[in-house]
C-alpha cells in the first residue's frame, strides 16, 4: 500500500449491463488492498445516464460495435476477466436491459453494512450475462444469483421484495443522477476524491492516470500486494549478489 497517510475515497458507478464496467470493477477491487483507497461501489443505470447525457449506444455506429466485440475479448484476456460476448449482444444491451437486476443490487447495497455482498452479487450478475450468456432479469435468475453470492433463500426473497419498493427505485435513480452530476455520459465512471476535489475518469483504461492523481503506482491489471513485491525484490537482489 502507498505510504500516503490519508485514505482517498474512490467511487465506481456501474451497471452490470456494461462489460467495460466489469473490467474496471475487477481491477479496482484488486487495487483496494494495494492503493491507499476506500473503494465504494455505486450501482446505477447506464440507460439513465445515456438518456440524461444525450448519448448514443455503440450499436448506432456499426463499425464501433464490431470493434467493441473484438476489443472486449482482448481486454478480458489482458485483465484476467472471463468475458465472452453473448450470442445476441444487441438484444442483451437494448432489448433486455438490466433494470430489475440493478434494483436488486441496490436493495443489497441498502441492506448491507459494507460492499462485500454488493461485490459478490454484482460479480455473479456479470458472470451470468457476460461469461455464461444467461438471463439476469427474471426473479428466478436473481434468486439464483443471490444464493450463489452467499445470501440465504429467505434474505433473497426479502431483497427481491424490497427491490420493487419506491425507496429502492428512488435510490437507484438518485445514484444515476449523481453520476450525471459528475459529468457522466457512460459507464464505468470512476470518481477519485483528491484533496477535496473529485477527479472523474470514464472507461476501463484510465488506471495509469488514476494512479497519478492518487499518488499511487500502477503495475498492471493484476497487481501483487506490496509485501509480496518487496519479498520478490529482495529475493532477486540476493540472487544477483550471489551470482
């Protein structure tokens, strides 16, 4: 971990319909024990951000969409995230959406004292849609996700009921509006709070700049904990001295 004494807040706004959000999510989850940060997960609606920002989806530019499919496979391999593009990605992105799923994640977030359960549920949802090509919006699908994430059947039933409440719907929309307030136009949106100022980054390929703003070091998408790096460095030095 960095020698900087002050822990910096890092917010990740995401929607499980966004595969690029999965990449950013996994990398930041790995770095929270390497960088001196407090990572907060902010489940929100990508469609709401697109609408609020007047943005267009990748399907509006066929060449861009074709590139995205190839790009995702390369990025998944690079980052160690098991990304696979669904058979009908346009239908997944635009036809089915993720509203019930993100309401469920929001209900989990509001019920939990920390982000551990939110992390597990979000990861299970990404795995279903972007690795296994499975549904994420049917109640039975969400129940399976919740139980795979370690929630009891009773708790899952309770959270699914809560996900339909006005309070959860309002919370999800308020978080989406917060992303828009930060200037968001798509996901993932990462906000690093440095000396009272929010530094906003879009996409899953801005980690070098985040590290620079945070006063940290970027060592690739699969970092080794500093204590391990130190021991490896010492071992290398000993080997060099012995040769």
